[in-house]
C-alpha cells in the first residue's frame, strides 16, 4: 500500500531515523475497523525495510490513542467463523506485525487507551503517557475477554494481582499515574510538558545505531520469552561478538576513541541534567 485511509505513515524529514505511524480516525477515537487492521499490518511490515529508521513512534490522532474495536464490526461477529477470523486473522496479525517489527516501537499515549487500544499498546517496546490519559480493559463488561493479547501480555507486564484487577474490573478510568505505579508504563509526563519530554526521549533513542537497537531488542525479547539464564547469556554474548565486528560498531568505537574525553564530558553533562529533572 502506498497510501492509507485510516493511518498516517511519515518518516521525519529532519531525522530519518524516526518513523511515525499514527492511527487516524479521530472522529471514532481511533477505533479499529478491518481497514485499519490491514493498514497497520502493512505499515509495520513496511517500516522493517526502512534502512535509516531505528525508532517508530506509534500514536493516535485527536483525543485518543485508540479505544479498541469499532462497534460497527461487532454485529458481524455473531457468526462464529467471522468472530474467529477477527481474533485469529485481524487481531493476531496486527499484534505480530508490531512485536515482530525490528525497530524500537514507542507507544505515545495521549487521551483514551482502552480495550483493544491498550492491547496494541502492550505490543510496544516502550510506553510514555500524558498524565491526563485514561486506560483500561472493558471487554468483560460485554461478557467477553480481551482477545488481542490482553490477558496474555498483561500478566507478563505487571504483577499478577494487579493484572487481574485490570482485567476483572472492566474499568476505563485508570489514570496514567495509577498505571505507572502498577508498573505498566515506562514514564508519565505532565500534560504541559508531555510533547517536549516525549520528543527528547525519541531524539535520544534515534541517536543510537540502528543495528545496535535492533540487536538489543532481539536479545531482550529472546530472554523475556523464558529461556534459561545460561541460554540468555549465550545469546547476549553472541550478539555482542557479532556487533563488535559490524561496520557500524567499528565506526562508533573509532569515533569514541578519537574524541573520548569530549564524549565522556558530554555524557556526564547529560547525566547531570537527567538527575536534576528527576
């Protein structure tokens, strides 16, 4: 697909290391219909081939990140095969397109992030939220369960007792601060500084080598899947050995050795600035 109807796909002109994929149905609070599902799959598979991109910002236009499945789809799900296809084809493939993306996917949560929207967020590598954002899973209120990975990823992202509360309660008014304290979000920024602080995060990550980010994501993903610590350490060592001889790493080390003192001074200044903000 070269053009999309329900999402935006943009590579930053000023920074080619950043791609922004934005759900763009603001009048529907970015509810997911079949067209959006297909376009998201295409976009995340497409960005894998963008050689300059290391970071993907995944966001929603308007007043919501995403509020889940479009209600117009639900009547068609009364037929058993259609329901299975929505879960197994649309839902599962969207999840896989995000989690299999080799770039670092940063979820930008502004406004409502509910039901299937929260499930899409759980597929991201990092989650940053505006303080006024509202999150939750509401499926249980309709006599069903989160079907796009919610019950599976929630218990891997939070302590089990907190994950259970979110699923069982059906609440849609968890604040970003509550979710952060539960352990779900990476960080929460005040509304009036959200954009600036978020873009600082993006700029920092985008300054890293694309191949190194990719390898870091791969190594941690394999370890997180539950392999033994010895297997995880072996994967880590192999990754470092591979990186050590890659042209990108050789170039980075050469730059560091050539300007070691200058690099160290700049790093210390950034660390001090970060500590002051905290």
